[in-house]
C-alpha cells in the first residue's frame, strides 16, 4: 500500500497476473473490460520491485497478499497488529496513502 497509494480493497484483490515486472508496473484496475473504480496503472519503484520479485518466488496462490494459499478477507487486523507492535499511535491504513502522496510530490518537485 505504501508503494502504490492503493486502497486496501485494491491491494486485497491484486493478483500476480496484473504485475508487469518487465515494465515495472502494477495494474490496480479491476479488469480491462469492466468498471475501473478509479484505480490506476502504477509504476513500481525500486524498493517495491525488489520486494515483489522476492514475494512472487514464494507465492502459493494467485494473490499478491495471501493467507493459507488464498485471498485474504481483510488487511485491517494485520495492519493494526503491525502498528501496535511498532509502538505507533494514530496510524491508520489511510496514513500510508498520505505518506506515499507526499513522497510522490517530493520526487516530482526535485
């Protein structure tokens, strides 16, 4: 989520066939013929490319974010646990979208 500005539903629905490692792009759109839900085709930065390349090697399902060889029902619980374990407060999933947007603006402004 941090590397794409994607909402949790887009990340939860993301499958490996929508990753283009050659072009370093992630297709967040729902499908190519139906509604796009304002999702985009996002570039992979270097960090995301490396993480996703490694994750694909160990993938056990078609889903990028998976649990027990299938699609996860929700990201919220795991995210909340990670925030708690990191000792952070006041951090929600939408915080990742804001942080990524700021980084993108900073990159363009340079």
